[in-house]
C-alpha cells in the first residue's frame, strides 16, 4: 500500500466539486399558442403559452410575454421548469383504508 505525506493529500481538499455534464432531454411541445390576458381592465397583454412534456415529467406550461419571446428564451424557461420540477420532492404518506 502506498503511503502519502499529508502535504500530498492536502491538494484534494482544494479541488472544485465535480460538475455534471449537461443532460440531453427530448421534449414534446404539446401546444404553443398566443393568449391575451388582462392584468387590469384597461391593459391587454399578449403572452406565449407553451405546454410541453418530457420522459418522466407530466405536462408543464411556461408563459412568456410576447415581446420577450424567442426560441432561446423558450428553451431557457423549459430547462428551468424541468429543473424546478426535478428538485421538488413529493410528499409521501401512509393511510389506512
């Protein structure tokens, strides 16, 4: 068995945490439509509503103000929605029937 000096091992503590490579996920866009909302009675706001699903994820919807809409913004919000969904841990309970 190899012996190491303490000074040789100390560099391991300064290493950055391991970074996972990006995960590629295939999503299915179920609906992409423009909707009109009225935050106040006088103000009309156009919003793009995108409903999608991915393996192991129920349908989710992201909404983007129409003036901010782009394919890049859509992809960014879909990635964020998937990440947030995966971070939530469901509550599990035992009940008696």
